C-alpha cells in the first residue's frame, strides 16, 4: 500500500514537472541585450514622435499620423522619401524627425547628408552634405547651420554649404568642441547652437598636463599604445574654457576667464534671444557653485552671479536652465539644495539682496535673483520634460507617489500645486508635443509589460495607444518580488528585488547571489517591469539560484542626504546596508546561508571585492567586474566629488583601498575587466592581483581585450556565460 | 567468517596506511626553488674551485684546501679577509676566486669594489672601485683593467683607477657594450677583453628601427610604459657591429662592416696574442655562416673566411673558438655540421683549397683551413671544458654512453680516441684545474643524490669528496621511472619520465597530467636525480596524479636532424610525438584516460594550448604558461631560425597559429602569463583570449603583474599552488 502511494506521488510529481517543463526555458541570448534573440522576447514597442501637435508613429516602412481613437493615417512611406531623393537612401522611417511644427517637412539624416523633404509635395526642400570624418555633429533647425568636429577642431557649415574652420591648433592635448570634464556634471557634448543658430558656443579642453594612461591595442601588427588622457584623483587635471562663434561676424570670442574659480564650466544654457550664455561654474573642490551670465557678443562676464550654492560635502549641478517659452526672463533651474532634486523658478530680472542662508540639503545658498521652489515634497524630479505653454505648467517625471514609482506630473509655474498626469504607478518616460499640450507616455510596471498612452497635459485625459502582451507567457518565469528593509542606520527604508528560483520549492535551500552596484547616480530597483530585473538574474533563477538586489544608501533618487552619507569613505555605509540585506536573506528559510555569492560591476565590482575581503566568512563566491580597487586610480571629476583628493583625505583613501584587504580573501573571487577599460583603468584590477599574489591569496582573473568598461553584443553574452559558470563551478 | 576477514583486511590496510603516512609529506615550499624550505630538502652541496692545481672548498666562513685523502686545510677565513680590508665587507667566502695559479691571492668582489688580497700576508694587494651604476662589468686578471657600462655607454677603468669613456651617444636606440641578438647564438654579454687585457672588443646594437613593445608598469602612481625594444619575426631588426678599443693607443677601431652578410656577429673569440679577433657571422636567414678573422689593430677583415657552413634549414653557431694553450695557431671549434655537436680541431695556418661539400648534417661546408673532427659517434658534446695541457687532451661532457647520461670524457687533440673519465652514468658538471690535470666532478643519477669527486684527467682516477645523503629519506616519495617509446616516425626513440602517485594502488585509475615543453634548446628528461624531475611533479604525485613527461623530436641533445624535423611548422611533429605518449599512457591500466591533463610553459604553453585545441576530446584540463600563440608575435632571432619569416613561410605561420584553433576548445584551459613578459609578450595570450571570446569558447586566464617570462621566489610558489588548484578543481 505504502509503495503504491509513493509510486502514485512520483507519477503526480512527474506530471507536474512535465507541465512545468512544457514551458520554455530562456537562453542567455534571449535575456542579454547583446543576445541574438533578445529583441524577440521584449514587450512590443512603438516608435513615435511629434509633428507639431500631431502624434505620429514611426515604422520601418512608413510614418503614420495617430488619429482620434487610436486610428492611423499614413503620411508617407520610405519609398516616398527615396523617390524624392532619387536614390535608395532611407531604409527605415524610425529615425526621422519633424523639425517644423507647422510645415509638412521631415528631416532625414544619413551618414553623408542631412536632408529636408516636403512629404506632401514629395520633394527635397534642402540638403546639407556632412563632411567626411565629422563627429559631434549638431544641426540647428532655424538656421540650418551645422557644427561639428574633425578630430580636435571645430567646423561650422552654413545652410548654403559654406564651410568655416573655427579652430586650427586642436590635437591630442588641446581639444575643441568635444565634451569636457569626462561627461560628469551633466555634460555630454561640446557644441551648443544658440536657439536661432546664429551663435555657436563650444568647449576648449586643454589636457596637456594630464598623462595618457597606457592603453594597449593588441590588434596592431605589433601591439601599441594609444592616447587616453586620464586625470587621476589629486593629480593634474584639464583646463576648460568656452568660446562663442558668431556666424554673422565670423568672429570667435572667449568667455572671460575667471580662474581659478571656474575649474568646471557646466550646463551651458543659451538665453532664448541668444544674447547671453549662462554657465554653472564649480570649483575643483566641488563644494562651491555659481551660476553666471556672459555677454555672448563680447564674452564679458556679469559682475555678479545669479545663484551661488555651497555644501560641506559637495554641490553637483547637473541640468541646464530651461527658459519659459512665454517669458525669456524666467527659467527653470534644477537643484538638490533642499535635499531632493527640485524645480526652481528663477526670475533673472528680479534682483534680490544676496545673503548666504542655510538650505534644507545641509548646505548654504546665496541667491542674487528671485528663486522660487516649484515642486515640494520628499521626492526627486527625475526628468524635466518641458512646458505646456498655454497652461503655463512645467511637466516632469518624479517619484512623487512612491520612491520606486516614477510618474508624470505637471506643476504651474506660478506655484500652484502638482497634478498627476499618468497612472500613479510604474516607471514612465514621455515625449512632449510642440506646445506641450500633449505627450506620449511609455511605461511599464510589475503588472504592466508596456503601455503607450497619449495624454492631455492639462486634463490628464489619456488614450491608450499600445498595451503590450507579456512576451514571456510561454516561458517558465521565476517569481520577482520587491520589498523594503531598514538600512544600517535603523531608520532609512531600503528597497530590494528578490527573485526566486524557477520551479521554486519552499522546502529546499538554494544558493543565493547578491547582485550589487551601490554607487551614486544609479539604482537597481524601480517599479518597472519585473522591478527593473536584469536578464542574467532570470537566467540564474532558472539555474536554481535565489537572486537578491538591494539599493543601499548612496544610490540614486532618494535625495542628497541619502546619497551623501558615503562622502569621503566610499564603501563603508554601502557595505553595512548590504549586510542588512544578508541578514534579511538569512531570515528566509529557503536561502542557503552557506552558499552566498555576490556579483557587481564597476562600483559594484568595488563592492563585490570589498564584501568578499571584508566578510570572507559570509560570501563564498564573488565575481567583480571592472572594479575600482583604489580610488587614487579613479578620475578627478567623479572621484574627488565623493572622496576629495588623496591629499585632502588620506585616511579615507587608505581605508577604502582594497589592496591591503587582498590578504583576507578566502572564497573564490573572479575579477573581470575590459582590457582597454578607460573608466576603471586596468591598474585597479592588476594592482589587486599583485597584492593578492604578494599576500598569498588566489583570486581569479579574466579580461576582454579590446573592450572598455562594459561588454556589448556577443561579448556580453560570453561574459554572462562566464559569470554563470563561475557560480555553477563553486557555489553549487 | 567473511565479515571478520574483511575487518582484518581493513585493520591491515589501516596499519599499512599508518606506516606510510608516518612519513612526511611535501609542501610546495619544500619543492619549488622559490619556496621558503626548498634548500633544506636539497642534497648536500659543496662549493669548490681551483687555486692553480689545488682544489679548494668554499664555505660561508672560510676557504680550505682539499688535501690528499679528502683532507682539509684552512687557507683563510672570512675574518682574515675582513681584517685585511679593515672593515666588514666579506660575509661569505663562497664567491671568492683565485685568479693567479702561482700566487696566494684571492679575489673578492663587493658591490663597490674588486679587491685582491694576499691571504698569506693577509694584506690588500690591489683594489679597484666599481663606478656607481656600472653593469656588464668584466675584469681582466692580467691587466686588472675593468670594462663596464653605464646605461648604454662603455667605460674602461685602468688598473690605476683612470677612467675612460669609450662611447657617448648610447641611448635606448643605440646601445654599446651589452649583449646583442637577444642572447641567441650563445651570446650573453657585450664586452670582451683580449687575454692580456690590453684590448677590449665590444658590441654596438642599433635598435632604432625596432618598435618598443608597450610594456606597462602598474606600480607607478599612474601606470606608465617603459622601453622594451622587441623585433617581431619578419619585421625590422637590429644592426650589430663590433669595435675594438686599444688601451695603449686609447683609440677605438670598428670591425670592417660587411653588410648585408653580417646580420649576426656571434661568438667573438680573441686570438691568444690579442692581435686577431674571430667572429662567426651569420645572415638573417640563418642558413649561411662564415668564420672570419679581423685585424684587432685596424679592424680590417681577412680577405677570405676560415670556415663556411650552409644548411637548407639553418646553421646555428653557439660556441667561441678555444685556442690550444700550447699552440695559438690551432683552436677547437664546435659545430653540428655532422648532425651532432662535435669538437673540431682547426689549424688556422694550414690553408686548404676551399670547396663546398656535403656534410653529414644535411648541409654543406667549405673549409678554407684544415679542419679535423675530434669526437666521433652518435652523441652530442654538451660542454667543452678545456684542455689537459700536458696530455694535450680536450675535456668535455657528452651523452656518449646513453642519450640521457652526460658523462666526462677526454680526447687527444691529435685525434686519438675518447676516454671516459667519470662514472659512466648520471649527469655531470665539472670545473677544471689551471693546467687541466684535474677536475672537480659533481653529478647525480637516479640512484645517486649527489656526488662530488676529484678526478685525474689523465688516468680517470677519482677521489670521492662528497656523497650526499638522500634528503627525502623521511618523506613519502613517489616512484619515478624512465623509459622510451617510439616517436610518430616509428623509428626514433623518445625518452619519458613517469611519476606514479604516492601510495600507488595498481588497481586504481588515476588522473594523469602530461607536462610538456617540446621546443628546441631544452630537454626534460636526463639521468640525473629523479630523472630531472620538477618539484611540482612530486607535489602532484602526492595529490594523487600520474605525471608523464616526454621529450619529443625537436628537443635538445639528440642531434640536428632530431631537432630540425620541426623546421617551418613548429608544433606539428612535436604534437604527433606527444600523442604517441598519450597512446602509451592509455596502455597503462592505472591511467584514467578520461582524466588527462596537460601543462607547459613558454614553448610548452604553445604545446599545451595547441594540444587542448587540436585534441579537445583527449585532454580535459590544461594550464598553458607564457605561451606562444602566433609565431608572428615572436622575435626575429629565435623565431626566424625555426620558422623563417612570415613573408617567406606564410603557410607555416598560418597553420601553426593557434588563434583559429580557439574555437575548438572544449576542456578547461587556463592561460597564465607574466604581465610584463618580455619574451612571449602579452599580445600572444591576449590575442588568444580575444579569439576565444569571438569564437564563444571559455578559456581561463591569470597574469602576474610585474613578472616576466617566468615567476621566481614566492611568486613561483603562488603560481604552482594556482596550477595545482586548477587540476584539483577540474581534473579530479
């Protein structure tokens, strides 16, 4: 009798398993953005943009106006464009743009040309050749002038095709027109057209005093170095200056130099009339910021700043000014002076008596013009979208409803209170119509794979354009949940993502891997699809692992104090919080505390190595990618913000350095790096390896020749196969 | 009854195990030359040298004459030397020398001085300061002149202390007085005193056309490259020339340049009277060698060569001329022209009619003076020791009795036949007395841990000075045997070493690791202690592995044809032979053919990687150290000898390149390299890693920052812990 019942149970179990295994399993190619089948398994998407106030859908073959009730009307096809061009130049319509709200003109950009086509008349209206070798290209739709770089020099090409070379002495040391300050402070480019396209501001970066990190290209016949200027913390850095070229006079003026105050010149903002250029200026210590205006015609600096901010830790300007379309004397500024990144209305003409006063973020501010906080509350403005010009509202995305949900809101610029425009849940992105009256909202949430909605920014009325099916419905998907625990300070809520193994059995104990980043300017948990899971986590859950991800203090969108708790001793508080996560994991009956692993990249590689060496009895296996090992080897701009210089903060640099910790290593730690990593240069990893050898410990190592700080394409798949194998070899 | 007998057997087995385990086990520190306890477990050694015809023993504290019947008489102590010096400069007497056969003078060299002390009078006879920063120092005992380099320039310091700078334009590109041709062709230094110390020959190396391989020093504040001129096969190489400085005239003359013939100028040999300098000259193709004499006073080249040799594969001059002490018109030359490296007597004054004729090695020779083969037979002269001046014999070490035994022999320079001087077994080294009448012979064999004997080079009569105890008598030592199998050609005997696991059980099947080198100029098996075992092999045997080592065709001391079978397609024949070894292993009942591993370094790293990728179903685990991956990345001198240039032999370079084979990898392969390897530059390993990533295979990698082609000291111990762990992880 008993035998039979066991047999019956086995048959039942087998049947259940059959039912489960009938669902498909993922490959790494399905789950990694670099994988060959990745895009097949993504929620359906819709390419869209605005033509004035008309929402349009962009497909490979055509462009359709989205009409009432989610209808479609074809505006033109790719064949139409190619017919107008007289040759087969357009392969997809997904990249076209509509620069003029009122005119039926579409902009097409090929590697060789920018072309404007009247899609009603089906004829070319204008075309401008792109000079061979041009980079950093910026085109102004009003003037139709182009600005670009050839190598380290700046060129302007007028609408009529006239080419003007603005600089001639550009080289590896002196670079014009490119981004500066290693893309920190919100800087991502080096050429800035005035709104009317008649003046061009551009950066000059003198990096002659910065040594080149010896990066090696092994693909040459004989391996050779190439130039990679890398300013290390506390060492020589670059000199930045800004010039303005005037198309009418063909003269270049330089903004009045105010060294040594202006170590960083960030977030260049043109006044609507192009007469003034505003610059957020920051000292090298990054604790004193001033917003200055410059006369664009002469380069003369205003006698006093508009805004000043100081903080005992750091100030970090990240956003340009956004002038009100209906009043060029007022602009929206973003600042974290009151702890959260908020919108402030600046009245540039309304002078105030400048007084230094304490602000909510822990620093001080001194406003020389009227400044008014528009968004209030314990949330962060993640993105400023623009204005509804008629309603005089500012539109933004912020985590207003919950720290993990980033929703759409409007706020009147006269200070009336916020209005929720989108669903109150999920993580949203949006593009605004020309007047700002409408927007196209794309979002996902743990229960919504993807939705695209057309939203009226006055009323919040919404029309659904797309509701994507769950692309994984045929797959055996692990359970993904989120929750919060208390940080090591006992007060702060920290959010986690927890992924259980596929075919989870609560009576079993599973090996568990903590995925970690932990650094500033990033977060790993938000209320988007699957709580912002990474594909590899699904793969690991499928292999029978619990995956746990916790955003510790120091991470993004939780306010300045939350971030700045790590100041001058990176790693310490972050690890304490991660250990709270470990305690939580140990409380879960299905987590095998004897089989804990950890994996992270970049700052997460620093955290992984640190955790492996600081808690050698907790973590058995780790994979640290592109790690920071010694902040002395990290760059000036990012590094000195959080650590000051090694000269100012020797204790902090010494105690956060992982080299002396190499001796503690007990478990299996594999360090992986891009051999040509220009961000966390190989000196980090190789120094740790050297320290380990000297200490008699045995980390493992792998590198990707030719790759930088991250791996893409098939290398990314290869990498995650490698990471998975390491846990399979040693944690199972 | 049966139960009891099993129990009894278990008790017996346990007792046996107790008895066995009572013996000690080795640590890696015991077995690796870099280990902290290595020297404690080496057979007893004796430091000795000659003072004229008196054998002396050198110890830390004193120097003793070895008197009749292995007696000892103290000549002086280190205290005596320090007393004479007036300060504590001598810490050990093991490094002193006796430059004058007839005088009681000992030479002491400190980092700052060369000092001659009369050890009877206990007073300093002469002292010469060593200039700070001096390298390549060569001192001539007749003139007491010193020659040395400071950086890339040559200096002479006369016995009276006068310093003369011979060259001034030395730099990274133009280097004087250092070794040339990357130490190939028997070259190991760049300064050559004439016998009387009145003329100095020195090399000039112009390497300005050779790029510097981008080697990176990560110990700098910001990692930086340093100069490492590396001429890759088929690419630009160095220009070598030779100058002679005359102490009397203080003039430097340059040897008449005969480019493009003299791409290599090797084995500089002074005539006894210092009037002539002989140079073995070789073309870049390395298939045409000429021996030329030059007038040392004028640099004028003789109108015709003394000797010429050609070979369709290659000619490789490796040894200087050795002039007969009693007749400066005759000299011993070593050559492999007749397949084996033999001694030839040259009569420089006896002209012959120069005719090209075929020689036994497969090439041709054209002798312009009388040449007479002294040593005949199928053996190799491993080392020419010198002459017994009275008996007019040449003394040498060669594998006369058996390919694995390297014994001591004499041969009359008038051509009478060889005489065995030492034991007919084992591997011997020897140092000769001033007249050559006696020698001190040190040897070991599979049954002799170490013996030191004083041998009369006329009679072969021997006095035993030391018979070392087995240093491992308290240890549990694995069985080491040797034997031979047939090569892949079915004819040639190949010798192997086989190490069985400690506590070997013939009924078990053991994981087995093949250790391999396989390249030219090296051998792994000889009849010295433990058949020339490497300490790591003992460690692995202790861990339960069978270790197998086979010297394939292409390796050392087996004649030129044996070596040259690999010409233009390195790896092919070598692997075929290693696979014969695998077949042999598979015939052994205790070898587990499903658990075969392979490990090798340098050429052996090339072989390991090649075997893993060519026979992916045979080898499960491999560790390849500092491998050659693509012979295009290897150097001109060694590489072109065996492969010609990539331009001449594109098929050979392509078929021997391991990059396309990366896709075949199935087992676990770890590549390990010195990050600063100047021999097999990192481009080899990193290119293979890149190729593997592209092919989707997963080798492992480790590197030793700061280390070169090999690891020493504690790094060597760390390395072998690492290699062992890899086999333990994946082969067990």
